[in-house]
């Protein structure tokens, strides 16, 4: 960034010098100006288009996470064992939560020592400064499982939701499992109050949008949901569908993610069906990487893998 600023300063100075020369400006001066303009424009990296510009996401497909090191990876991204982390259980059914909540114990067992539970079902409370205050100092936010609509009803378009996003803008990490994974997409699936089998619910189609133009499903293979996102991306072809199996996560930095855990992630791209079968989805294994902007599988080096997405 400092180098880019220095180039721009040099460019501005050069412009004034050439103006001062007027008609006596040489062709070489003009060439110098053009080349510096090109370098200046290309010096800054392109803005992210899908993932967060700062910080990281850990999006988990639900199930038992013991032995997967997913929670440990989240804690590392938050800054380590002493980093302050907010646990949000609101997708669950209980009226209140304490340190007996299994997710609290899971984080403690993984080494986290500075935890706070943040929970309300009152939108007025979620819009209050006092409720949001703990989020001002956290390095990570984790959404527990349950039903997505409870997170929407409590936090969407409130001061609390804005404070969640601010954690990313400070370079922190947001994660979540099951419902806590799906809420991170811009398009919300399984949001209906009536049933979690309804993929597209008119009153509950907006998630928190940390992954733009994406719809996220969970428990993919364990609950035989492999085909459930197909109709969603056919109805909304601008969306990228991401289905994550249990015990598995994607770790997102900018416009790229890595699959971690013990199972698979499915990619649903109506703009790039598999050439051999026309199928709307294909699988990524643990350790594989994906570019969300170009929608292609990456090789271990970070370059586009030849033959992707089909291999």
C-alpha cells in the first residue's frame, strides 16, 4: 500500500512538471507519464467480490467436530487461546444459555480461555448499545446450530448485526456450524419457520451476507441433501451454491477458501455444469482449495487446476 501511494505521488508531481513544460514536453515525458499511470492503476490488488475484504470465515457443515481441528483453526484465526470470542446460541431453542452449553465446553476443550455468550430474542435489546458492547472487543464470533430463522428474527438489520460485520472489518473471524453456517451466505436456504425442508422461503431468504451471491447448505451427505441446492441455483442462477458435509468446513480468506475436516464440500454452479454429465454440482475433498470469484478449483499452488471444475 505504501508503495502504491508513493507511485501516485510521483505521478502527480510528474503531471505538474509536464504541464509546466507545455508544448516543449517531449515524447519521452509523455511515455513516462503513461507507463507510470499503468503501474499505479495495477499496483493495488483488486477488491474482493465474494468473500470478506478483511478477516476470515469458518463455515462448518454441522455434526461432531471432535478430532477435526476445525475449532482449533477458528481459535488460531481469532488470535489464539486468550483471544476474546463471542458465542451466539440464538439459533437454538433454549430461552437462556450458560457455561453448560455444549458449544462453550467444546471451545474450552479446544483451548479457548476468554469466552462470552451473547444471546437475545428481543430485537430492541439487539439494537441497544449495552447489548452490543461485548462485541466491540471480540476477535471472533461463532454462531451455534439450530434454525436459521431465529438468527434472522433476532439480529438481521440491527446494531448487533452491524457489530458482527465490524469484527471482520477489524480483521477478526466469524464462524458457525449448521444454521450458523447457512446464515453466513447472502441467500438464506432452509429459513422457513414451518420446516427446515423448505429451501426457499419468501420471508426468510436474506442471510448476513458474509459470502456474497452464495447460498450455503449443511449436513450435506449425512442427511442426503446432495440435490437440495439444485433447484435453488436454477431459480437464482446468479448464486453459487456451497454444500458442506458434517465434520467439514471451508476457511475463507478474501475470495478463496480451503476445505478442512473429514468429508466433502459440494459446489453448485449453474453457469459451469460438469461437461460430461451436465450435473449441477461436483465435490471438493479436504485439503482442496477454490476460487470464489472465478468459480474454479485451485491446485495446491493456488493456480487454477487444469480441467477444473470437472478434472
